C-alpha cells in the first residue's frame, strides 16, 4: 500500500496550475489525472482547509468564515483576515482562536479529521502547517506559555509545534521571501528521507500571500518556490521516479482568487455584519429584510438565506435558485454554508471585482482576493497520481484517501 502525499498550494487557480511550467508540477501533471474541482463556501482558507481535512461541508465541521460571531461566548472570532483585523478583535485572543481553538473548540466533534480516521486504523499521519490538524497525539509548544495541542502523530506547525527535531529554519522570519514554504520543504524532506508516514499533508501558504498582493495568475516567483518545496520531496526520495514509486499524490488548492478593482464596507442597518475578502455574513432576526436591503448594494452579489428552512437566493432584486446554477456546486455550497450553526443568517457573495473591507478596513485593492460563490474564487486544480479519478470537490479528498487505504488493507488480508 503506497503512502499518500497531499500537497495543498493555497490560492492556486486552475488556470495558473494548467499553465505552470515549473518542473515538479509539470512532471506530476504528466503522470496523473486532472480535473477542475469545486471549493466550499465561503471560499476562505480556514473553511476550505477544514473541508479538505474532514471531507465535510461547513454544516458538519462548523467553521463558517475568517471572521464570525460566537453566539455562546458573545464575541467575534477572527482567524487573521489581516494583522489589523486580528488586533481589532484582540491579538492574543485571535492568535489563540487561529492556532489552538479552531481545532480544540470550534471544529465540531461530529466531524472526523483525516488524521483521526487513519490513525484509528493504525496508520501514521503527518501534517505540516495546515490550520486544521486535530488528532489524538498531544504536542507541547516550542515556546513557553503557549498551550499544548492535539494533532497527528507527526506534527509541524510554523516552528511552534514540532513533533520531531528536523533542523528546519524558523518559519515566520521572512514571509515575503517564502520562509514558510522553505520551512515546509525542510520538514518534508526530513519526513520523506525517513519514510515516516502513511499520509503526509503538506500545506504551502506562501502562494496565496503573494497572489493577494500581485493579483491572480501573476505570482510566478511564489509558484516557483512552492514547486521547489515539491522538488525537495522528490530529492529526498532519490528523484521523481523513486518518489512516485513510493507514494501516491494529490495536488490541489483550497480556493481560487479573483482580481479586485473595488472595495466596500458592507452594512446591514443595526444587524451585525462579519466581512472579510469576498464573503460576508449578517447575523439577523429578519433575513428577508436584510436580503432585500442588499438588493441596492453594488458590492453584494448573490445573497442567500433560509426561509421556513428552505434555501432562498437573491441578486439585485431577482429571487431565483437558478442564480446558484451559474456557479460551481452552487446550491449545495450555499445551503451547507447556511446550515452551519456558527454562520450568520444571511450570507453574501461579493459581486465580481469587489472586496469587503475587514474589521480594520484592510483590503487587497489592485491585487487578488477570494471568498465568493463565483467560479474564479471557487474552482481549484485537482490532480491525483496513483489514486484513480480526482474528486469533483475538495470534500472528496478525505474519502478518496481513506478508500485507498481500505482497499489496500482488503488486498493484504
Ligand atoms: Zn487568501
């Protein structure tokens, strides 16, 4: 049974992947099967990575957005829309929410992570830098004062948690120059050299960071560095052929990106709005009134809510569920986002070109952003090598990988 390496390049669009001339991605594409797959809604990293790790939509895993209202604790949760937004929500609280409580408290107990699922069958899982990491092994922090967390057996998180000493450089010293992907490359090389896992989740965030600044399909230098991190895995195995002899592979991203030419501060009367990037939520007792109010708001594209427990979609005064058929997996993604108990009662997908400012007024005008139901934000590249047909949704990765190990187990028995 081949171990599996799952590589997630944050924010990589299908068009950028398909045109990529970087050597590691080209080689994998030539050996594998490829499709464009759908993300979830909102197409924002904490939501998407949790869907990748749990195989579930937000109605099951309960992570609703980058920023949301915690009804029980009556406070905002902010996972890092920007440094300013995190400071506005309370920096220490924000760091704890993002690093610890997303997994320890916000992620539903009814969702099962891929690490929990595979380790329950005796397999070893490893994760590098992915923000959804919940597992059964307790890990102490590398700096005093931070809490212990529960993750997969082999767990590496931005130099803050390290299950093994790998000699990797500090992850956060020079973000703009790709220090996080360089850290991931060193840890990945260490793990492959020791063949120390059945599943390795190798998360590369630096591409998204560059693409927010430069705009979609422009961050070629950042993509080259992500490609170098994959080449480091090949080298650790003795070359690409040896690597693919040993491992099955998935390469994907968590969401796309689109070009930002307008920004807006979304408001909905007296009701609380949580907005970031290209998605917003409104916490309200009267969803229809809010949706109708937003008919006149240029930044509000498709607006969805539940009425008598039935999905409703509006756009500029038109009310028709067929609006959702124009976007990838639209009806399912909208409904399963709304049925998340932590979501607002009204969800707003931004008009193409628009971005909503976050708590600190930050935005990516002139660059790239994501979060909406629109195809540019919601389509991801999905490549599999040695695992059969690639899934049509990021929620299909966990079932694909668990099936791979089940069928291998059945053959061995
Ligand atoms: Zn992003």
